């Protein structure tokens, strides 16, 4: 059996199969069969930006957010930082040297930017994607309102909001070194 590719026609690749069989009388019987590949359902993913989305800071509004972190002696640290609308929590943390690792550099491939949001803010956001939920399953100290910082994009409504950092992460270097974003 020989297969000849004839090209594209309305988005389908059409193949003609040329099959030759010998009949009882010794004459070749030539038959043509047309087969069209079936359509497949493909899953598409959202676009992932290495390091997060790129923000035009000249036209983006500046807001303030608060980071809440449990201290080593039981005290609570509150750090206020400025942030541009459209940045992710991970980007803001890196700009201000907040201890939020982001080992995958913001492409939703780890759980080291795990952040805990207030209940009302968590419920106002779009639900996490399946990929984000898979990564959150590996996070240390997972809570009902946990999200990955690389997946939370700041809006004007988040001005003055608090974001709590978990007590630990599962990906820091053994010696405690926190990698710097490039």
C-alpha cells in the first residue's frame, strides 16, 4: 500500500491511499480510498511570562500593599511596600527583597511563592487554575485561602491589603541562601 500526500484543503491534510490488488483473472484492480485525520481536542494553557508580566510603570497606578510575616521570636512583622497595578505579588516581593523565593521565576512550576490572602480577597479573585492547584498541593502550610504569588495580579482594589507569608517554604537552599531574581 502506498500513501501519497496531496496537501492542505480547508485545514485538513488529505491523503489518498492507492491500493492495488490482483484479481483472480490476473488484472490489477486499483482502488482509491480517502482518509481524513480526525480532529483532536487540544488543551491550551494561558501564556506564561518568564518573571511575570511586563508593566509600563509610567502609565500604571502605584498602590501600597502590606506583607505580614511571623518573626522568629513570635513577633509579627508588617512590611509595607509600593507596587504597580498589573504586577504580580512575586514581582513586588522581588523588587523589595521580601522573602518570597519564586524558584521557577513566576511560571507556575513550583510552590515557593505561596502566599496566604484574606478571605474576602481570595473569594473575589478568579479561581486558581488546575496547574496552580497542583503546585499548591506541594506548598508548606497550605490554607484555604492560599495562592501562588506569581498568579495573583495586583489591581487598584488591592491597595492597602495585607498578604501573609507562610512560616517556611520547601525549596530554599540548605544553607538558607535566598536566590536573587535576575
